[in-house]
């Protein structure tokens, strides 16, 4: 069954389930025991289809990434140098540098050409070729919801962001009265550069086998590992040797409410309208999958479900009309709602590769390590509201 057919089938099942409840509930909205069992079966089938859709979408994204060509097609007349859009590619962007990196990796960095020596990272290792870095960023964005929602800044050093702490206010004055002046005040937020490492090891047989897709393997595995660590920090980080997450108690979004009972649809409505109107234009929810399972059963005061499944491939599910993004790293006891473009991610320079020469020599393995420097902060806490749920 195709993705489109699965999505259409889920939508029809959802409409059928809603109609079943509307036609079988009594005046108090209660279903009989038999009808409840029937509805629960319908709901279970919808949840199973949602899991299948999510799994296939992840598989399609990975397949698309792995199917990307290693090299760009020839679009210009052959020349002596690397060309792209009529311009010669140099440094880490050149094919010579990329091929030298592959050769070095396959030889456990014993075969290091002069061109790699020109691009040594200050902390050790060799800078990732531009094409690798771009494709690694693609993997990070695909696997990391915050990368796709936040604002990313590439920095060469500590990055300073100025925030207007107070704004001018207009005032009525009498004719001929003296003007009053207010001082505009500004605060500053700094994006630092915390180190993030990921290491993998492969057998020497695989490394020396040219048929083994080393390039795609490295990019995919490093990309997934970095994305998972980043997303956890962008959501939950406390700012100590890591970014500050949107759910952080200090530096995260503003707490709208803390529930002492099970969540109700009115709580979600209060969360939405607790966010200032300008931020609601691009707002969406971030929550754990387990939390979304609970919200699927809630109705508004008109008896309509507040959760609506996507009816089109590539579109997220919605709650109260706003997109929902789920993450395994989002806390189960909180829901975020806001405009995440006010979360700034600072990438310090390029990523780098290094080899682990002796660590695995005794068991025929070769290790590689990738490093990056990154920080993340919510520059306007009022742009994101957090609903704290009752502890289970």
C-alpha cells in the first residue's frame, strides 16, 4: 500500500470513528460497553496506521539520503580544474580535497596528502569537505525537528545577539506641554560553542573494500548521532557544557500553567491563547509521542476532537489547527507551543574528522571521530509557552 493510500485510509477511519461516536453516544456522551469496545478497536487501528505511516516516512527519507549521487553531474565543459557554475572549486570544496579525505580514511589516515595538511582543524583532525558538511547538515535537519524549526547562524567566534529590553511608549500630552523621553534599553544574549563528539568504528575489511559505501555510511551514522544529541540538548539542555533547551527551567520557554489533574481540552485552548498573537502566526506544538496519544482522545466544548490527522503526505498532524511535531526527546510531562524561529542555533565553523589510530588496532577495527561546535538559546522566552502536565 502506497503512502498516499495509507494516509487516505487513516483519514477515512478517523471520520468513521467520529461518526460512530456521534451516532451511538447517549445524551450524556456515554457509550455502551459494547460500543466502547468497538470504538477502541477503531482507535487502535488508527494508531497502528499512524505508526506505519511514520515508519515508512522515516524509511523514505533515509532512502532518499542514501540515494543521493556521490558526485555532481558534469554541467560544464571539461577543464583542468574542479568547476561548479563556471567557477573553480578550491580548498575543502574541491574534488581533490574530497578524494584525499576518502583515501586517508580508507588507509587509516596513513595516506595523508599535502592538501589535507593545509586544512587541519585547530583542535586536531581534518576539516570535513564542503560537500560532506552540506550533506551532513541535510541529515541533521532531516533527523532533528529543532534544526528545521529554529534559526541557524554560522559563526566564526562568540556571537552576540542584542535584545530590546524596553520599548518606547506613546503618551498623550496637552498642547504646549513638555515632551517626555524614555530610554531604550537593550540586553544581550551570547551564543557560545560547545563541543559535540561522535565516534564510530568499522572493520578493516569493510574499510579497505571499495564496494562498501564508506562515504554514505559515515555521513548517515554521524548525522544521526549528532542529530539525536543536538535535539536532546535543544529541547532539554541546561546550558552547562551544552545548549539551553526550550524546556529548560532557566532560559527556556515561559511556563503557562502547571496542571494538578489530567489534561483537558480547555487546558490546550488556554495554552494556545496564552501565547501572544504575533507569535501564534507561525506557532506549533512540540511534545512526546505518548502525550499526543492522550490528546487524540480529547474533544472541545462542541464535541469535536481537537486532534486532526494529516490528510496529505508530508503535512504534520494538527491540534486545534496548529501543526504538531513529536520527538522522543521531548519530556512526557510537558508540552511546548510557540514560534521556534526565536530559538537560535549557532554553528561554529565546519565539522571535522579525525582517526583513532591505536585504540582498536588489536581487534582489527578502525575508529573515526567527528567533532562540531554548536550552541542554542531561546532569545525571546515569551515566544514559547510551556504547559506542565500532572506527574504520573
